[in-house]
């Protein structure tokens, strides 16, 4: 049976060559390549399988694997932060005076998405005090501490904006838009704890109980 197939394929190759000679284009070359591939497949008994592509890994997966080798388990946090794990009772250490030590300090900071509103505000105000201290002692104000200060400040105002967007939609009777606002990750982080600490930074809300999913007991 295999010999019959090979004979057929050879006929295809000869047919391809005659086309190329008569017509002056490369169809014959295409036929030859197809025939050669068919011959290889037949002679190998069709046992060759396509090679599997190596599995790709994400940056986080590679970091987790490297940490696991050292016996360290990395905890990943959902961006909605709907169950905060960082409360106001304890704050991160302030940046070290030495510039070269600040990148490591920054890498070990608490994730803003895990913070209650009280913790978020307290961390921001602590960084405000450190800025004054750094200026007073000419310590310099560099990228790690600037980024920390700005991410805390931005998150405070993002949470305020998310709450007020939901409130405005409810008061206007735009229920579909209010539902969309309530599904926003920043909104979920904002209402996952007491919102009172946000009042001093511009939040205007007379009736916190209107907030869907609100947890005033967390601080």
C-alpha cells in the first residue's frame, strides 16, 4: 500500500514539473514541496506529531515559583479590596534616611488595595510628616518616597470620586448607572470600611447608609 502511495506522489511531482515548464511560474515548486512533505509522512509511518509549544508563564507566576523555592509564600490581593487586611492600628515604617535604602523600603510597603480608609489616610498623613522631616534635614525627596506619597494621595481621591459617582447616580434615579458604579473595583475598596476618614479630604456624603455594600464597622 505504501508503494502505491509513493508512486502516486512521484506522479504529482512529475506533474508539477511539467506545469512549471509549460506555464513558467512556480506552481510546480509548490507541488514539489507538498509532495516531498507527503513522502516524508508516508515513509515515517505518520508517527511524527507536532511539537507542543512551551507553556508560557506570567511574571507573577515566575516570582511565586522563585519564592516557593525559598519557602516563601506570596499572597496576592484582588484589586477590588472588598475585604481589607490592613487596618489603622499599625503603620508602615517611614522611609529610611539613606537614599540607597529607600528602594527596598518601597518594595516592602503595604498594598494600598488592602487598606481600610482609616489606614489609607493615616499612611498618607504619616508621609506628609516625613516630607516635612526630610526637608528640614536635607535628606532629599526621591522616586520611591515620592511614588508612595502620590499613590496614597491618588487612592484617597479615587475612592472619594467612586463614592460620589454612585451617590449622584442614585439621587438622580439612574439605577443602571448606579449598579455599574457599585461594581467598580475602586468603589468596592471605598465602601469596604468606614468612610468618615475621607470627609476631611473632600467627600460630601450626608447619608452613608445609602452606599451599597457598606461596612462602617471596619476601621
